[in-house]
């Protein structure tokens, strides 16, 4: 039997568990295994806030002996006290080998993350790394309080979903989702918290679930962004085929102008007015042609806790033409109920298998808008215009009637600094800048 088959036989999938699996009695016979375990983070180890996603990689040089019991993940303080742990039943062939530290449950201090491979109740090899946690600000404090009183797990593995956090906690509702949002906005304006243009845009955001910022990018910068895209297209990044509706993910990591856009100060400032906290960029999606995505809320894909603390930012890199598969939004639909996997009993999306998701979440969305009570706005943006949408706004791409017509645009998503972010659909923690 191969290493993988043995491991598969030993373990199926299991839910996260807060306490480490109790040790079985000491190994009857010594095991000798040659291999290594390596932890890595995709973010800086300093000033970690929210969920900290930890990847672990195992390499075995020998056959897997009997007695493999999975992995343990732990977080320790500077006195080596274990503050949280989880047992992971990941098989050795699982692609998604990660766990996450829910740092809001911990002090702002230095901590050690440790992971071990277990055989017959004994760790065989391990790796550890140090991080410094820093959840600061009023929102971060309130989130910490909510997580602690809800007993949210400190170490999360395999499935990060909405049931782990108290989404019913009304005290965490952001100002823009509260009944007194208009009064709050006027109050802030009276206190000179922002300029008139910002007040007007924020008012649109409250009413419609999005705001449009006309001409915010100049032609010179857009030319540079387009040359970044030309480069990615020429290199066929992620197998990109010219003319397809495919999106190219994460070009901010490889292309400097897109990286600059991702952290564009004027956009971050506007987002900070929405969040009443700093904004943390999460990802970028680059489209050369229209996406043709059906109407959806981002809530289940880019999930903030508390609800509301995520926005999408859509940037037009050319004048958008009718028939190009223009972005469309349903005005006011951000007030619809939020749909999570748990709401409609949808299983975790694993290995890009979206069939069950389509039959549950997607169906529910299409049901919710079937009565056409929301006004549809096809967004014929001009080059350099930016649209910011509310996490729960229904949006999508129109059908491409003219398949030759490009529709260059970049979407970035941002979370509030004090919030935490994950992808409820696939159960994965988000990596925030
Ligand atoms: O640009 C589009 O057509 C839709 C993009 C979108 O919905 C998204 O990225 O969430």
C-alpha cells in the first residue's frame, strides 16, 4: 500500500476541534520516519491581525508506518503555555493544508505557532514560528470581546465558516447598516469629519449599496495599469486566453502599478470613512473581457466578521461599452438578507466543485431577486471611474453581446483592519495586507 493510501485509510475529514485529540497510550514500538514538516505564512510575521493563515508542508522520505494520527497545531505564549490547539485529520494528499490562528482571542504580544506530526500519540517531527500579534483600535477590541464571549476557537482547521463567529451580535453592526445611519452621517459631517464630496458619496452608499467616484484615476496611471495587464496577457499568466471571460488573480503581487492601485491612498481614505477604521486590501481580480457572472453577493465569498466590514472596489481601465458584458448592480439590494453556506445548508466547496453551491446558495440568490423589485443599473463607467460596493450588494456581469469588445477592469476587495476575513464558500481564511 502506498503512503497516500495508508493515510487515506486512516483518516476521513473531521470538523475543527478546539482541544488537541487526547493522546493514545505511549507508542508500543519506536517508529523511525525520515521526513520534515515546514510552516509558512503568506504575510509578514509582525503586526498580525485577524485570522492568521498558516500553511504546513510535509515531506516524507520513507514509507508511512502504521500509527499516523494526523497533525496538531498549537499557539503558545512566551512562557510556552499552550493557549489554543486543534487536531487536524488532513490526509497527506490534501491540497489545502492550513490552519488559522484566531488572533483576536490572544494578547497583542509575541507568540509561537507550533505544528507536529503525530504517530501513536507521539509527535515525530515538528516546526514552529514566531509571530507578533497586533489587533488595535475600537473595532478590534469589540471583535475580541465578541469572539471570547462566543467561545470562538483560537485555532481553526479545515473549515472556517460563519458558525464559528457570533453573526447575531447586534452590537457589532456597522453604522451604515443601522437604522440611524443617515443621522450618524449628518452628525459626522457637522463635526467636519470629511469633505462635502465624501458626505454625498457616503449618502449614496447608504441608499444604493454602492458609490461611484468619477474620474478618480488619471490617464497616465491607467496607461501604466494597462501595460501591466498587457504584460500578464502576453505571458499567459494563469493560462489566460485572450477573449475569454477568465479573471486573472493576484496581479498586485507581480505587477507594480496594479500593486499601487491596490493601495491607492484616495480609495483607502474613502474606505476608512465607510469602515470607521483603516482598510486592509485582500485580493485583486483583473478582467480583460466581461466576467458574465450571475448576480451574487460577495458576503459568502469574501466574508467579514462582523458582517459589513468588507467592500469591493471596481476600477474601469477603459470607457465601458454597451454589450461588452458591463458590470451591473441592483440598487438597494444590499438590504437583502445575507446568505452564508450555513443559511442554506451548503457543503464546503472543495477542489473547485461548485455544483452543490449552485443548487443552494446560487438558487437562493436568484430566488431573492426574482420579483425584480430592485432597479438594475448597467454600469457604463468611463475610464478612471471607480465604484465601491457594499459587501451584500447584488452585482454581476451582463452577457457579452459583442465578444470582440474588451472590458478592462480590476476589482479589489478590502476588509476593515479590526475585522477578520475568510471565504465562507470554500472555508478558507483570507490573507489581508
Ligand atoms: O466585474 C464583474 O463583471 C464582476 C466582478 C465580481 O463580481 C466580483 O469580483 O465579485
